[in-house]
């Protein structure tokens, strides 16, 4: 059974208009209260700590926050429904450790032992039909692979990395502040706990080579601009036998020549003639699935909107479809044949409506306006 995720603003106890400083202050207060060091063996507190960290990851990022404000959890990635998925408490310390006075290690280093690889991101462009119906797409990604010469150790074949003398092979140094004991990466080994003295000549001690891979992406129906899909384990490989990171695929949907998208709803502007608007008619209009017959009621007004329920785009979370809003545009012809003009003039006379005289020139109108007399010099 899927548990519905709580609203991120509710989790951090802030208003939707809160500034980043207010959000940071509230997150820090909640995180300190539920910190694992303060609540040992309290699984509920740890869960609240993770929940608050996920909410802060989204609301502290301008792009993620804008996407969340518009789409909610559905906009944060198909199936994930939220911000970054922290696999353990150490991930949170790596990301936000600086907020607790210890300094994060998100970019500065790695802990000793197996470490998860870096996440990657790419962009996938879809047309409206692909986004609406869902599809399978191929993408090409450049990522790291373990060096085949040294098997990812970075050391010359026949040698191996040696224990770091600075940290004693631990890979971390400890800083104490109040009841916190924060661990930061060793500045000498970067958190690996080992140093390579004789480097592999294939990867020059890096442990990785580059590769280009083709991957298949299953795009669910209803995705929109700014949403992202997550391909688990398709990022860069980890060190020391650690798991691969993830690949985040950011979605871009191209504009359609007929439909304008507003969330799960579509807008289509359809031109009809004056006689169709006045007398009523049945016309064929485009829908995502092909075409549909639309009844125009007699007396339909310009810019009137007719709603077709369920002809929009499916919500990627619930599957419920939006509507198609057909905006009626009465097309006024720029040119008429003689018969059309005669009939319209008869209609104007019947309605007692003043219309421009037939074949009257611009200069004829000028003479009427200023009372020019052709006989005057």
C-alpha cells in the first residue's frame, strides 16, 4: 500500500511564501530536535529527520521548489514523488552537514570503504503526443567506468593503495561541537583512507575511464516540462565496490502547433464562419487521439469556450485525465464574392444596421466628411 507523502511546507512548518532563510532556520531546528545522536535507536525520530531533509532538499533549491509548487510531488520525478532520495543518514550529513557546524562532504570527499558513485543528469526532449501518451525513448549518456587496467584502484598493476598516514587509514577526522560529533573528510586522502603512490598509467590514478552508453527510458503518460525521471543505478560507478549513482532525466516538452497545454488541460483555438456561429453547425476538431465531432450551438459567441471532459492529458500520478477547452474564433472573411456580399447587405437592411456603401472609395468618404464641393475651385 502506497503511503501518501506529506506536504513539504507542512513538514518544515513554514508558509508557502517563506524565504530561504526562514526555511533553513526551520529545517535546522527540526533536524537538531530529531538528530540521531540525540535520539539513539528512535526510528520515528530518524524517519522525521530524513523526511525534513528531503523537504529541505527541494524547498532550498529554486528550480526544484518552483516545480514542486506547480505540480506537487508528481513533479519531482516519476515514482519518486519527492526530492533527493537519501539512502542513509550519512547521505544527509554529506549533503547538509555544514548546517550543523561540521561541514558537509557532498563535494569535498568520500568516506572510507565502499562509496556510492556520483549522480548524473541529462535532458530528454519530447513532443506533446509522446508526453501525453507515454513512450519508450533511447538516450545516449557519457559516464565513468572502472579502469580495466587497475580495476578501479588507481594503482599501478602489481601495487595497491597504501593506508593514509594523516588519518591512520580512517579517511575522516572528527570535530566535536556540543553534543554533535561531526566527521569530515581527511584533507590528505580525500576521505578514501588510502593514497596511491604508484599510479596506474591508463587512468593516471583516477580509477575510471569514460564510456558512452545507450539506455532505454520508459516515459510515463502525462509528463510535463520540468519533471524528471530517475534511472536507478545508471550513474557513475562507486569506489571500493560501492554501488553506482543514479541518472536523472529532465523532461522538456516541445510546443504543439494546435494545442496549448495548461497542466493536465489542453486549449485548442478553432475558427468557424459567421454563419456557423449564427445558425449552428457540426464540425470536426482535432483531439490527441485523432479527431472528434463538435456541435456548435446556434448563436455561439466569439471566444466562447466549449469544454470536452477527459480529452486532456493524464495525471502521471493518478491517471485521471484533464479536459480539452475549445475556444471558438469567428473567422471574418477579408474578401467576398458578389453573391455573398449581396446576401449580407440584405441581412443588414433587414436588421436596420448601417454598413459601408458599396464600392465607395476613400476619397468619397473624405468629401462627405468635410463637405467638399466638386464645383469649387
